C-alpha cells in the first residue's frame, strides 16, 4: 500500500504564505496522479489542485493564481505553495495518490492523514 504524510500546516495571517509537503511511500510514485484536497468543518472535501504523472496541473477556480502544485519524482514528494491566503482557505488539507490500473479506467487511491491550515489574524 501507499502511505502519504503531509506536513507544513499551521497558522498564518491573511495575505500570508504557506508551503505544504506530502511525502509518499511506494514504488510507483512517478506513475501516479497526485493532488491536494481540503475539507472545512461541516463541508465536503473539495479538490484544490492536481498534478498528473506527466506534470500537467489543474486548479480549483478559488485558488487559481494563488496556489502552485509541484512534484519531485526523485524524492517522492508533492508540494503545494499557497500565497495570498484568505480566511476561506482555512481547512484540513489532504494529499491524494491515485493511479489508474487498467484500460477500463479502474483506479486505486489513498489519502494522507491531513494537515491543518488556519488563516486568521
């Protein structure tokens, strides 16, 4: 199985920056699609950003232009640089590992344990 460990969360004032990191175990990191999701209290978990195995990225409209996702296949890590943070960015942020395993589209996925990001003055 794949294990994912997030780090870098904390308390930051509005307008500040924070960098999250996810370290993944496993032998097929370079073949996996990675992502960051977040969940605020009482709300559903939502996609923040993804980065595919070929390096292409996608962002939620709410974070586009402020957040940057990146990966380092040599280190089995995926990072999320968050700038111009807003109070509405407050949530638990989760790392996601997903891999399609056959041509019919079947896939497997794993979640990290989450790291708390609080944007408040």
